[in-house]
C-alpha cells in the first residue's frame, strides 16, 4: 500500500502530452493541417506539416503547446495585433476510429459546450476566448496564451511550492471557481493540467527567482462543464480519477462542491509535490485515507491544514462552498503578514519513492500534525491568539 507518486500526477482522463520538436518558421495558408480556412484569414501558426507533430521529440517545442487524443494546442499569432495566442485544433478525421457515432458527437458537443460557457465568462481567473472556427474537417478554438504553460509542468519542475505561493494560487482558483458557480456552472475537471500559468517563466532563473515569483493562473478546458440547478443534483460520471470527488466515483448524485474537492487535492499537491491518495486503492476499497509523511507538513500552517481538511471532507454537505472559501483565514493576507519562508528541500525521485510508502491518515487528522513555526510563535497582527479560532467554519462570519 502506498501513496501516489509524482509520476502518476496527471491522472487517467488524458494521456501524457506527446513531446514535440522545434520547427522553424511561421506557418502560412499552405499548411497541411486541416485547420478551418477562415482561421488563416486572421492567424498564422508556427507549424504547418503533420510530420512536424508526429516526429517531434522536444517538449519545449516553440509552436506546439500540447496534444491529446483528438486535439493539438498550437501557438499562433493574431495578424492584426501581433499578439501571441493559443489555438486548440480538434481534427474530426481523428474521430473516425471511434466505434459509435455517439462518441464522436460527444466530443464535438464537449467543445461546443466549452465555447458556449467561455463566451459568458468574464473573470481574471478564467481563460479568455478570442475566436472559434469550424469546418467539416476541424474545429479551432483560439484562446488567451499562457506563457508559463500548464501548472502541472511547474509542479514537476519544482517538486513543490512554498506555502505563500500556494496561497496565492489557491486564492485565484477559489475566486474563479466561486465566480463560475455564481454564474450557475460547475467545471468538473479541475486539475493542474487544466490550469495555465500566465507568467513568462523564461524571465525566471535560479532557485531564488523561482521562490519569489507570484504565479498568475487561469482555469481552462471547460468541456466537462455544465449548467447546474441547485434544486437538482448531477449524476454524470466525468472528471479525472486522481482529482474527482468520491461521490462521483460512487455514482451518488452530486453538486458543485465536487470542484472544491478537486481544489483540495491540488493544494495538497502544490504543497507536497505528490498526490494525497492512492487512487487505485481508494477506488476499489472506498478508503480515502491520506498517504503522507507527517514530517512533510511541518512547514504548513494550521490555517493551511484546515483549508485542505475542509476541502477534502468526504461528506459533500459538510464541504464548504467556493464562495465560503473566499473568507477562509488561510487566504487572508493578515494570516501571513510579516511571514517569510523558503522552499523545503525539493522532492527528489528517491524521496518521492519513500513518500509512496508513507502511512495513511484521515484528512481531518491533518490538524493534529505539528504546525509551521508561524503557528507556534506570537500570532501576527489581525489574527487570533487561539489557534482553534483560526479554523474556518462554513457557517462562520468574517
């Protein structure tokens, strides 16, 4: 029995992105890719041959940002403004291998659903939609360009983030999720691969620069999103296994707090660099005990552990709504005023292997672990001297 290692961080819903090599030059209308003709009236791309995608082997490809079973995300340039943008290119021909027409229709429907939702959204934590083009052969979704790539790659590169960096990211995600829910939509597939970093990471060099950066992030990929009615529960089995809420796996009707569960998993991963659950065992035995080394949480404050334990509450009705989380003490500046910290030793592969054999623990017992130094010393201005009063309660007024 063991926890999930970093190599399993991506989950099961999407295959790991194929590596792609650099192709020089900007593609013109003569591209072999079956992008809609109208797209090229407004944009240029960096890749124009299918072989450039198939034979690529460099993950830092200058024109390709990622790929999936039926789609490829390319970097593109808006002709009129010269702005860099991202285009998600969905080739319908690739769907011919699907056995049933219903499967093909489902993929197209998911793209259309995501487009319809993004057209209604206006929030700094949600990716901006610029254009959508569709032909009989393909669909092209033009989006805001995240210079830092997927948050997943940031975790892989660093191993873990500082608590203050994690607070900053969590605050942005909570705000975006609360806004999404207020508009009557639920995401249902929040994970590091569906969060993009907007910062230009090429401007960061050295551990000190990485440690001090304040990441700006945005939610992407709304294909599994849907409008929800608070008077009725959802039942569809969707999401990514490593981040999906237990009630979805159990096929129990659920509400929008499934996004809060996913958020809790992401916060845990950002702080520790590995997944909180052994999902194979959790799926089969319905055991959602955390797998961790208690020493790994010594650098996490009581407010941080409280936040995670609230998000990972197995009882959906006791899990806070995203709007309530905006008032969580952990996300307030006063909780961290005057605090300075440095990264813990990064998780090496050897260390990760050891973590995978760590003992199990109920999420609510996080609060019994030793706290960060900040919790043992005099509390900062604006915080209470009684640690129990720092624990966020969904019904608590602030």
